[in-house]
C-alpha cells in the first residue's frame, strides 16, 4: 500500500510537470473564438511597406467606401542607396495598407494629396478621422527634401470622400512654424481638440481647439509633466488616456477632462520584445478602440538592436506591429510578447 502511494505521487507529479512543459511548448492557436467572433492571431511584424520598407507612424481608420480598414503611414525611403544625412526620411508620400479584419494587411497605394507647393516635398505622420462619411486628414508637411532636421514643418487639414484623394488643403496657424504629429479627438459637447508636437519648445505637446475641424484656436502647452512626440488620445473606462512617444518607450497619461494629465508610472513598449522585428522599443503609435477591445499599433526599427547586422538599410528600415492593451487597477498596460488576437469590426 505504501509503495502504491509513492507510485501515485510520482505519477501525478510527473503528469503535472510534463503538462506544464507541454503547455509552454504547445503551438499558439492561429485564431480564437469569443462570443461568436473569430479573432486571428496577428503576425509579427504586422506589416512592412513593399516599396521603401520604411512604414512608420500608423493610423488605422475604417473606410466605408472600400469596406475595409485603411492603415495610413509615413512611407520613409529606408532602402534608397547612399542617402545624404536624413534625406531618406524626407521626400515621402503617405502610404496606405488595407485589411478586412485588422490581422492581415496588404499594400494598396499612396495617398493622392493635393498639397505640394514646393518642387520637393515631404508628407509625414497623418492623423485621419471619419465624420459623417467625410474623411479628414491632419498632415505634417515639410517644404522640401532635407539632409537635416533644422527646417520648418506645418500641419495641414485636408478632406476626402474616398480616403485616397485629398483636397481643399488648409494650413493651420498654430503656436510655431515647426509642428508635427497631430492627434484629433471629439469632445463631449461636439467640439474638437488637437494635440501636436511643438519642436521649437523642446518637442513638448501643445493643443488647439475647434468647433468644426476647420477653424482652430491654439491653446498653448498641454498640462503634462514630460516631453514627447506622436501623442495619441482616446477614451476608455470613463477617462481620457494619452500615449506619447518618449524615445525610450511610450508614456501613458490619464485625465478626467482632457486638460490636466497625470503620468502613469509604467511605460509601454520600453522593454524589447522577442517577436520578429519587435526586439527594440516601440514608437509613435495609434490606438483603436473597437468592440470593447483596445489595440495599440506602433512601429519599430528592428535593426537598431545589439548584434543586429550592420548596414544602412537594416538600420533604417521599420515595421508596423500591434498589441492589445489591458486595463488593470486604473492603469493601461500591455504584454507585447503575448499573442495578440484581433478582429476589427466596422463601427
């Protein structure tokens, strides 16, 4: 009887540990079903631009006419030969990728933007929203193709009926002549607020208000404790949230009124991941709130990691990734190494 007890003990123990090993090594399912909805596992990387291999600064919007999700992105020329300085970051047009579900993305085209007042021009970091069937873009425009960062930039408002052809450009009068990275959010009363990066003030976040998306009043520096670029604001769990690219990961702020912002202790994407093209910090994100789930789209420079192959193209190229955010004890967190299951639904 005693020998039988020891046998049972060892059998159970072996089964327990071998089960854990099996679970840890078992393949991750390619899809899951929740409440009747099939969610696909997002690949790593989520998307690479097939033309210049420099996709960055993504923003994801549902396109009513195409019946698909559009991802707009800065299409930096990462693979051009022997660029002079940072000329490869300039001379860009805004790229478009499309998806039916948010998990599988294919390249579509570049935007036809009717704002090219200079023979050489640069389009960066679009913010795109849809309102009553009309698409609005707030585009960062640089008046040339430059080899350094010491040149003006402006934010230009354009509209489109199809999300591809953009017309009626309206350069905005903001705090300085060197502004980038607009983010626009509708406020409860129906007015609009835009946050942007003021490069003349140490790359601090500023903001402006508008009743109609066309006329804007600059309000100055946002009440935030740190600097950063690529601000992205959204509403979740009854609060305003903002993620900001701090060049060492993403800062997270929360606010009860979209005016006064409290910094969260934890950063996002500051610890390199283990997935393909994800072994570096993440930068300049978009946030999509969809069917109760919240997804963070971001980009990485995979070649900027210890031990990466040398070469300019490898150091310059960039990839788009996605991770699901979670709300935990009043904080916004994520695990970029956990499988991200995604199914974006039209809203």
